[in-house]
C-alpha cells in the first residue's frame, strides 16, 4: 500500500475508515426504511440488508489490515532510519546502544541485551549493553563479591537459547516459553516465568559475532513471525555496523600503538648522545637524530632528510667519504678519528663509526654513521693535565674539570711548608751540570713526594728550594697543619734513607720551616701563562722559619705548634733570624711523634693508611 502522508493526502487506512463509516450509516438508514415498509404491510427482500452487513464486516477487516500494514510500514521506516544512523557511527558502544534501543522499539520487548563473541576465546561472554536487566546479573557476579549471590545463581536470561542461536546461527522465537517443549525445563524460563522470547544472531561475513536477546515476563504471544523477519533484516545491518565499528576501533588502537611506538623510537633516537645518521645507497640522508643535527650546526627546524650527505657535511675530511665507499663495497665497519672545524673555526674531535645498514631480509640499504663527539672529553683531559701541575694524581681525580677547581683569587688560612737543601751552592761548584741536575732532582723529589703524600700542593721550585701549600681551594683540609708537619717528617725520614745508598760526599740535608696563617691564593701571570700560587704572610713566615732551621731540622711557628702539639713532641727555642714585619720570640723544633698517636688517617689511599698505621704502632 502506498503512503501518502508525506504530501498531505489521506492514507489507505483513512479511506477504509470513511468507507466503513458510510456503510454503517447506509445500514442504519436502510434499517429505518425496512421498518417503515413493514409497518405499511410491505415486505422488501432481506438479501439487500444482509449484503450491506457483509460489506460492513469486510470494511472492518480491511481497516484492521490497513492499520497493521501502516504499523509495519512505520516500523520499516524506523528500521531504515536507524540502520542509516548506526552505519554512520564508528564508536562500538554507541552503535550497540542504538541497536538495542531499536530492537526494543521494533519488538515492544520488556527487556533485552546484546552479547558479543570474545575474539580471543571464542566464547559469547561479552555482555556490552542491556535494557531492563542489571549487567552484573548477566555475568552472574557481584562487583563486591566474586562468588555468585543466591539471586544470581538462576540466570535472569535463558543462556541455553543464546548458546543455541550462537552455535546454529538461526533465530529463535517462542510466544510462550513456559509451554514450549524446547525450553520449559530451563531454570531461567521456569524460575522467572519467561513467556515471550526472541533471539536473533548478529552475522557479519557469514560469521556469528553476537546475539540479540529480548523477552517479556508478562505477555505471551508478544512476538510474531513478522517481528522475527523484521528483526532478522535489522540484525544483518546491525552486525555489519557493529563489526565495522569494532574494526574501526581496532584500527585506531593499532594506529595509536604504532604512533606511540614511533614517538617512542623517535624519542629514543633523539635521546642518543651520539650523532646518528643513516644514508641510502644514493648518498641521501634517511634519518638524522637531534645530536647529529647539533654536531652539524643545523638549525632546530632544519630537516636534512632527503638531502645529500655532501651538502650537509661540506667541511668534513674526505676520509669519511672514502670510508663510506669502502663500507659499501665490503660491508666491513670502519672507525675514524676526525678533527673538523666548526663555523666559528673552533676545532672539534670526533670518533666516527661507519657501518652497513642492513634490512631485515639481509639486503644492504645504505650506511649508518655514528659520531661520538670527544671535544669536551679532550678539553677536560687537557684541563686536568694542566691541573696536575698543581695537584697530585689522587686529588686530580676529584675534579671533573679545571672549572671545578676554583682558581680565582681567595684569602684563606693555609699552612705553608718551605724546604731548602743546605750547602747545595758550594756543593754544586765541583760537579758537572749533568751530574748536578741528577743529584738535585733526587733531593727535590724527596720534598715533592712527601708533600704530595699528604695531599699538599707544590707551589713552586726555586733552585734547591721547594714550597708546598695545604688547605688551598684546590685541596681544602681541616687538619692542614698536621698534614704539613707529617709531610716534613716524611721528607726527613726519606732523606736519611737516601743517605744510606748515596756516597757520603753527596749527602746533603734539608732545612724545613712551617707556618699556619693567612695567604692570598689564585692564578697569577699573563694571559699566555699563569701559575697557581700563594702570596702573603703565611709564605713569608714559612720561609723565615726555614732560614732558622739547621740541617735536618723542622722549625714551626707558634700557630702551627698550637694545631699539632697533641701529636708531636716539640722543643721551644729562641728565633735566631728575625724580621721586623713578623716579630716572634719563640719558635718550635719538631722532635718526633708522640707515643700512642698516629696520623695514618691523613692519607687518601686507605690501604696505605692502614700500612703506615701499623708502622706507627710498631715504632
């Protein structure tokens, strides 16, 4: 039947209703005519009235049929509209919600749900959407308790029917489940008085991907074969929409995963400290990480991908291109050391590794260039080499660069040790220069070794004199006075040991002076050459005390004596050589270490400290 509502014309049902009304009016009017004729003694034929009643009965049947057809047409129209809507949605949950609402609308069901097939297990256990049913009841689990409750032990829906539809792919319709021989023994049907049940498979590409289930606990005969046909037609479209939405979501998830992995790899690639460049067989750059762009002085927004390697590395040594050529020929890795110049003409130091770029199938795609920038390392090594001029090796290891060692001017309390080889001037007059330098270096080594042993700094060598510093900014020490005196005694002990293996005519002695006081410390000199040194009262007084020391003597100031008197035996003595700038009446000569004390804790090396502690205890 045609539908004329869209253009304002009366529907077929409207026309039939008008015909029925006219037939009823004709029957009433004809009945009145028959009554009047009978009163007049006339007897009209009875067949006319019977024929009119038959027409009226047929119009009532047509009216019912027209209304049913109109209702079916409305459902088909709603079905078409909903099908177009769900096929325009790519969110699985939204599609499922729309499908469920349409099923309830088309069937007039009291309750319903959709269960999908688990792609991993193949079981139909993914209850995604429901109407009129608690989803916890569908799974038989309670959120707060993993064990089924008493009310949930009997399924609210007939799982048997769902499993049947899922396994056979055939829809099930029963207008009175409690009387249906197939299902009346089922616990959910009997226990919950399920009457009308309709279950339809969701098929996509001939595979059942889910089941739509709906029921009614009150009305028997609610669902009719026409409902089943309509729902089956709808389910075919719904299954395609659901499958498309799921595939779309899976594709998005895969895309998100690939994007996340790509971003991760990009972050890892850019976080590599070394510069990494990959080049194809034609010499064009395929990848270039952030470190490589920095080493090549490329702008942050530069995109060297696709550019020729020759254009990006114009100032690189030709040995790199030769290494690339040879790697392409034989596939063997090459290691190069290069010193390219930057744009500001500053020298760089690179270790470069060139190796083959191999694809998964074993084919060579190009080469990989890994650049390890050693510029800072080389500069640090040079700085630490410079620092070794001031410090002993163990102390240098404490600094990562010369910048860590603050060599700017500072005023601080230090202990200065001044040593001088007695009688060396007259001794040197009778030796050739080569032999003289050999001997003096032996004596100077004694002094420098003793000072270094207790983490002192050699200030300078002045002919046969050596000056050492303790507690500078390069070697801060709380016990600097004790270290200086211990270094002095070590020098004297080593001097006597040297005499045992040296001819008597070459035996010389040290005079040592030590003072604890204030000094100015820092680098001095010109822009081309600088030295770390100390200036001020502490240095001058130490040299004055050294001038008062006889051969093999250690003379210390009162300030130093106060700091070390608990560890060393000292004798006071009047000062012989004085200075009006530094008046002192009494100085102290170090005699030896006090019994029961040791100073092994002053050493950097714990093994050496333990060894000398044993020696102290034995002495």
